[in-house]
């Protein structure tokens, strides 16, 4: 049966790769609605012309006239939804599943809207789970959240392979989340002061949007993923280990209580976890190329250097604190990434500033969206003050 998909963040790295998966499987999937921010209206209109969704949403209301014009020039009659409310409306649009590929904490509203509408949610926007942890978990029914992040897709596959009838946390000794180490792997902290945005944006194994690419260089992305793994699989932080694996071929592993380790391996290509999330629990044949076992490979593993890259230890700290602490970590980081890309903050200053903002924050429960957004806003204001952008 053809699955209808709402795609949020369709013009980004995850969004365009998702459309590639859908285009190559016309019998498997169709697009019900598309949503984007508004920075690439022509691309959004071309996507609508190709995939013929019922609705197209754009978060920036100022982009609506240009979108209408571009759609009309291409003969597209889809309903246009405007503003953040329009994106949330798209998230709840009738469909079999929603893929949230929006970047950053502003994806939270759409995650909540999709879950409230009862949709199965393929979640690339990890920030919404981390920021809205208890809220998202409370809303999500069993099987309603499907991970898109390659590491969490790998963990889900390892857990499923070991126990297809249901995940049994008591059989798991630990989750082993792999990290490429980013472009600055092996460098001591003292050498990181002068690194440039261009260097940070040159990821050795993955091609992704700018925020997640910088987050991969600082290892903040891995910190977010540790929290994500904790929330998705109900495993304590003391049983989640990060291992640096520069080749990005093993996407994560699960160690069981009998000493067995199950790993998931494939060349780095997001179309694999995207297709698995869209087709879950079915696999989409030909989604990506497998490992070529006729060639020699060397795959290496090394511990994380917590002194040069303190972001993971800080993420464990905020994850354990819970409540509004992860939202503050994420929001401060988003501001610091902007400051680094604008040349206002040296690279090590990103995590140092996040740590300073986290240290000043008084953690509260995160029992409502308003409370989470208030913590997010406070952290952004404080991070802007500390990075000279206030
Ligand atoms: N890229 C990867 O390989 C990868 C891997 C794992 C996880 N992820 C996660 O996936 C998410 C997306 O990452 P990405 O690399 O695809 O980011 P990206 O390339 O920067 O794309 C972001 C998308 O979000 C849209 N957007 C921005 N603001 C929006 C808003 N207010 N409402 C609706 N859409 C909005 C953008 O639209 P405009 O074009 O109009 O700006 C764009 O389509 C992130 O949470 C990231 O951590 C990405």
C-alpha cells in the first residue's frame, strides 16, 4: 500500500534526500504536504510541481507572495499555508506519516502537532525531542516515534534484530553510539582556537546542513544524540557510551548482558535511515549502496577526547538534570553556532559559552510548552549577551 507522507523541512539536506527516496519509490510513497522555512521558495515550488502535494506550507509569511507566484507559474494548485501555524497545520495534515526534517528547536511545535494528530512521526529533528523531552514522551504512543538519525536508526535495528517481539531494556548492557569525531578529531584543545567556519563546515564523512555540521565538529551533535538515545530507548546515561569511529561505517551498536554486541553497518548515506523510517518496519529495496565486501576495509575505534571536546560530558550532565536543562543546552548552542559562523566566537568558545549558560540556569520541570519555550528564550538571550550579539 502507498504511504502518504508529510515532509517538513523539504528543502534541506534531510528533506531533499527524503524526496529522492520517495521519487525512486512511487508505488511505496506519495507526498501529502510539504513545508519549509521560506529561504528557498523556488526549490519548494519545484518540489511541489514534481510531487503534487495537497498543501505547501512556508514558515516565513513574507515568502508567501513569491511562493504563490512560483507555484502558479508551474501550474500547482496546492493549498498554501503560511507562518509557523501553517507549518503546524501541515504537520497535522491527513497522512500516514510525518517526517520532521526542520532544523533546530523551532521544530518542536511541529513534532507536538504531528503527535497530537496521531501521526507516526519519523524524527530527524532531534532537537524537538531533546528540548521537549517529557512533553514529547508523554504525547508519543508506542511505536509512534521512529528515529531518522543514523545512530538511532542503527540502535533501533540492533534492538529489533536481537528481540523482534519487543525491546527488553533489561537485556541491554549498554548502547554504543559511534561518532566520526568530525574534522578536528585528534587535535588537542589548544589547536582548536584558530579553526575557521570553513574548516568546521567540511565534514569528513557526511554532507549535512550547516548547524548539524558545526555540531558534529564540536561534538555537540553527539551530546544531543546521547540524550536522544536515552529518551528513545529508556536506557540510563551510565549505560550509553560514545566511541569515535572515523570511517562512519558502523552507525551504532548494542551490547547485551550476555556479552554479545550487535552492530549495524552501511556506508554513510542518510537515504538508508530515511527510507527505513518511512517504510518502518519494512525495508525499501535499493535505498542505498551496501558495504563492498570484495574490497579491504580498515575500521578503527577510539575513545572520545573529553578534554578537547567537552560537549558530550556536558550533554550527559544536562540530560541527567532533565527538565529544562537540555532545552537550555540546545538553545545556547544554536546561538553560539550562529556567533561562530559570523566570526564573533572562537570555536572552543561555542561549548564554553553553552557551559556558562547551563551553569547559570535554574532547572525547572519542563511540564508545559510555555515553560520549555521560556527556558529556550532565556538561554538565547543570555548566550547572545555572552557572545556580544545582544
Ligand atoms: N542532514 C543530515 O544528514 C542529518 C542527519 C541526522 C539528523 N539530522 C537532523 O535533521 C534536521 C534537519 O537537518 P538538515 O541538515 O536537513 O538541515 P538543513 O539542511 O539546514 O534544512 C533545514 C530545513 O528546515 C527548513 N526550515 C527552517 N526553518 C523552518 C521553519 N520555521 N518551519 C519549517 N521549516 C523550516 C528549511 O527551509 P528553508 O530552505 O526555507 O530554510 C530546510 O528545509 C536537524 O534536526 C538535524 O540535526 C540531519
